[in-house]
C-alpha cells in the first residue's frame, strides 16, 4: 500500500518554512508592541494604540493567510 504522505525531507522543509513564517510574525508583533509603548510614553493612549495595531495586524495576517 502506498503512503500519501510526502517524504521526510519535504516535511522537514515544510516545518522549517512554517517556523520561519511564525518567527517573522512574532518579530513584527514585537516591533508593533514596542512602537505602541513608545507612543504611550509620548502621551498617547496605550489601549487605543494596541487595539488599532491588533486590528491592522489581524487584517495583514488574514490577507497573507487567505491570499
């Protein structure tokens, strides 16, 4: 009976690619939080900045995920 799963090298490359994608998203999220905190120190509302950033980042992730 033949297996429908890809070979081990393909799975490993897929895991590496997925980890790189998640790392990129986490790095971007970290930069956004730092920017929101910096804006809060300058007198802006941290809550409003984080809510707006969450909405905008969510749209970007949705577009990247759904294509």
